[in-house]
DNA sequence: CTAAACTTTCAGTAATAATTGAAAGTATAG
DNA sequence: CTATACTTTCAATTATTACTGAAAGTTTAG
C-alpha cells in the first residue's frame, strides 16, 4: 500500500466511523485530512483534496472550529485563511467529551430531574416502573457526567494507567 | 406534569438522544417505551403506543434484540410474541459497549494496524505526519478498547467508585 | 473610495435513511 | 391437512439530512 492509498483509506475509514457516531461524513473527512496534514490547509486545499464544494468545505471547517477541534491560522502576507487541527489525540478526546457532556448529558439530566417531579400515583404499577427507570437512569447519567469531569481534569497517562491497572 | 406527559416526554427525549448518537429515532423510542413498561409488550402494543407501522415496529424490535437489549417472552396460551427490555442500566451500558467495541473499535484498530504497514518515505514531511497521527490514534484507540474490557469485567459500584474517587 | 480577493450564506437539488403497508412466509390449533 | 393467527420482508414512498454553486457579504490593498 502506498502513501496515497493509505491516506485515502484513512480518510474513508474516519468518515465511516463518524457517520456511525452521528457526525456527518464530510465533517469527519475534513477532520481526518487536517489531522494528517503537516501544514495548515486552506478552504481551497480541502475542496480539492476531498472533491467537495466550497460551501460544504466552509461549513464543516466552521463546525470543526465550533467543536474546538481546529483553529484558523493566518499566514503573514497571505489573505487566505488556513486551518490547523489539534493533533494531540488525548486533547481531542477531551474536547469532544467536554462538548458532548454539555450538549447531551447535561440536558438529559435536566429532563430526568424534571420527570422525577411528575405527579404520579405510586400505587400503580406503570407509575412505579416509570419512576424506577427514571431514577436509575438519572443516577447512571449523573455518574457518567461526573466521570467525564474526572477525565477532563486528568492527564492521559495517569487516566489510562489507573484505569488499566485495575484489570490485573 | 402528569404521568402521560412525563411518559411522552421521556420517549421523546430518548428518541432525540438516540439520533444524536447515530441510532434511529424509532428504535430509541421503542427502547424507551419498553424500558418503562412493567410488563412485556406485543408488536401491536408498540404500534399503538408510538403510532408506527407494523413493519417499523417489527424491524426495530428485531434490532433491539440483535443489540441484546431485549428478549422475546412467550406467554403460555397466547400465540403473540411479547418483548421485554433489560432494565438494569449498568447491564444495558455494558451490552452497548460490548457491541460498539466489536462493531467499531475493533475494525478501526485493524485498519490502523494495516496503515502502519504502508510503504512510506520517512524523509517526507507528509509521510512523517501521517505516520505520527496513525500511531497516536492506534495507541489511543487501543487504550479505549482495553478500557472497555475493564468495564465489561467490572461491576458497577466498583467501577464508578474507583473512577470517581480519583477526583478528590 | 473601489476593485479584487476572499468568505459566508442559503435556496434548490441530490443523496441517504426511515417508514409504510400489503404480500409472502411461518407456525399452530383443531 | 388447512384455516387462522401471527411474523417477516421488501418495493415503493416519504422524510430527513447533506451538498452544491452562485449570489451576497466582507475585508484589504492600493
């Protein structure tokens, strides 16, 4: 396998993985492309490399910036904007975790806490079962949330070494 | 908020969360419905409760069984099949983790390991950068994979208490 | 100020994914 | 065996999401 084949396959694989995780294919591919690029790339570069339109490239670069996975880079004497990806995988994982915590875990916790307040009749099986599930979920999602907090404060080698030591 | 409102909101919320995670809305809703149901439900019940078609109900129940989140229950003297969800949240999390590990982590590891073998010229910056990213990712995904193994062998209270104690 | 170089937006279109419902398939009671 | 009750499949349809490209917007050099 030569470099171009390997590169193409990596971008493809990352794109597929992205879509399995609810991230659109192009965004994951743009991310993959920037991850392996030694230099920042312009919108033009991304359009050419991935054969996508200007609009698509622009929107996905923007989204990646919103996810805090990329930043704009200015080259003196050049009016084009360039984009550079965060390369540290642990840092990437933390930023994604932080964002998903905020966008998904926290809102769900809020809803679950509201549902606990619902006006229920504990003599009814359906109500009991509902409440039991909500309580269990709230507890579990709360622990997930706290675990992400641990991860956000941790450094990589410590985090995994602690976690993996436990298996022995 | 009364019971029906709470129930509807829970099913809705779970459906939305599902789609953010690449799981189709109906499947997540069927799961939610069964999670809070004190009794197993038939395909008919699911169709009515969620106002979806027979085909849709059938396919999603089937998929949930494939994910090992639900099982068929036979009621003596009744020809209809009933479905019952696993209720233990920790057990649900483990089964999902196990499945995603198999479907996503392991294939990605395989690809990354192949890409490491690609025929590269280490004097080129692009190749160096590619290899560095692939190696870092392989390392990280490998640790994730191992971490899931830890989780699969662990029991809930131990797992979280160990993890959360670390924050203090 | 103005033209050129660039970036962003977004209506229209294309691609993908989910859903329906009826027909085909299967199992069981009698 | 066969009629009935149920389950599964899948082609056609509908809904959702992503993408394009040209027009509008913005910035900067001169």
